[in-house]
C-alpha cells in the first residue's frame, strides 16, 4: 500500500507545483507588462510637460520677428539658440525647436538648439507637411500632441516627440514648441519585456522536463528494485539523486528570473529617475547593465530531445566553469523508443566519467561527444583526454567502474554494445579515452 501511495503523492505534488508555477509565470509577466506600460506613460507625461515649459520660454510676438533666412544672422536670434541649448541640457532632451504654420498643409521651422550646420533646422529649412508629422496637428488645434512609439515623421525616425502650442495675445496658435528624445529607452524596455517572457517560458519548460525526469527515475528504480543486483540498485539511487540535483539547478534558474521580474519595478524607477534629471546616458548605461545580467541566464537549444538537451546544458555549464573544452555534435529527435531514464543513465554516466577524468588534468582538458540516430540505432561516442596509462590497451568494461557497468547493462537490454579504448595522444604525455555505445531502438 505504501509503495503505491508514494508515486501517487509525487504525482499530486508535481501537479500542484505545476499549477503554482503556471500561475506565478502568468502573474509575473502581467506585472512586467504593466510596469513597462506605466514607464511609457510616465515618459509621455514628462515629455508633454517639458514641451509646455519650452513653449513658455519665448513669446509669439518675439518669434514673429523672425521671418526670413537673413534674420538668422541677428544677434537676438543666436541668443535664442543658446537659450534653447541651455534648456535642452537642463531638461535632458535631444532637440528643442520652434515652428509655425505656413498654411493649412505645411509648416516652417523657425529655430532649434542645434549649432551643427549639417543637422540644424531654421528659417532656411524646406517646409514640411503638418498632416504627415504625428502629434503636430493637435498642437496647431491648441492641444499638446505627442507621437506614439513607431509613428515617426519621414526622415526623423527613432525620435519620440511632443508638441505644445504657443498662443498670441488674441489666444490664437501662433507657433509650436517641439521636443525630441531618443526612443531607445522605451524600445529597449519593450525588448527586455519580451526577453523576460521568453526566458520565463524556457525556464518553465526546463523545470517541467526536470520534474518529469525525476519522477520517471523514481518509477524506474521502483520497477528495477525487485530484479537487479545490489550494486545496480545503489547506482539507480545515485541517478535519482543526480536528477534531483539537476532539477534543483533548473529551479534555481527560474527563481533567479522570477526575482529579476519582481525587481523590474525598481529598475524602472531608477531609469525614470535618471530621465527626470536629464541623465539620459546614465539611464542607457543602467539598462545596458541589466541586459548583461539577463544574458547570464541565456538558455541554449542543443537538440530536440529534452533529456539529452538538459544533460548537455548541464555539462556544458560545468565544463565552462572548469575550463574544459566541450565539443559535441548531436541531432537526436524528440521521441525515442528507449526510455528517458535509460537514456539519462547512458549519457549521464559517460559524460560524468569524461568530466571527472578531464578535471584531473592540468592542461589539454577536452571532451568530444558525437551522437546521432542511424539505421534505427543510437550511435554515441564520447572521447576525453585523461592521465596517460603506461601503454596502449583495449579495455574491457570490467576494468572500469560501476558507471560503465551500468551503461553496459542498459545497452545489453536493447541488444546493443559498449566498447572502450585508451591510447597515447601523439601530441603530448596524456591519454585519450574513448567510449562507443550502440543501442538498437528499431
């Protein structure tokens, strides 16, 4: 009765955990999307308020005195340009400028804060269309207008703009103040939102795969406990422990991502703080650092088989940490007739043996893995550098440890074969150990 209760309890716990995990994933993604939306609203509000302050810097009557390109050489015109440059620096905006309507269709630039003759605008700039400039028609109607992300004036892509009307003494719109900032902040925030969503989904898949692998390992151990030797039983328990360790690592990865999503509101507040103070470069630098932190949790797809992919990811990370050159070629399908448990024993043991042997070397640490499905056979070859033996020799599995004997039991169960060999490496005083596995899955 107790033996039947344990698998049922494990299944129940796994289902409960899966439901909680899915709920947490949905909730966290919703929060991140909400925070990104709020950041966009705050930037829009700040930009609209800044455009109003820019409109208050000058009167409509003063702008009316500038009518022809010759007026651009006047000292008061240049003084106004310096005034706009100081305003842009204090406000943390890219461009601030004034313009007026020539007729119902076109507008004319009057002056901006740019002293670069190649990029500045002014009374000698070609008029442009009011209707084709998002946000500008609203300003000429007496309201503050603002562009939407991705809605740009031709030739001014990548700029997030707001327009505030400037009224004359009769209450008519005589000119408009335009404010531009780079849209990189908002675009980057949306990209990071998508990245967090992708990482959350990928982490969830890995956690589920690890949980299923652990459950399958436990079930397999229970079935084999009645007809295997004591040594194989002990090994099965070690595999379960190893699977639980891998599950824990994947769970830690998801936890790290969930914490980062939770902390995203603080990152948004810091970014807005920099923007409100006009410290755009610091905001970009801060978001760049956040991108670097997220890149640490990049998930890699090696092949379609979840079990093999999880094992390769696990050992690729361990090899990277131990400065071991890990090379592999694999093209395994998602489904195999061999059980995930048996596949885990075979691949896990060979990689663990290769990893331990490579760690004992001071130099030339290297592991090569080739794995493919050919003519209804799994062909697996693991080669690693190791401490040299006194001579070349063909080894039998009995010369080796418990791990290889367990791999041999699995291969025999599928009418396959395991062969091992160790030779001198011609380039140095170290050996090369090779294990080759054939497993029939037809």
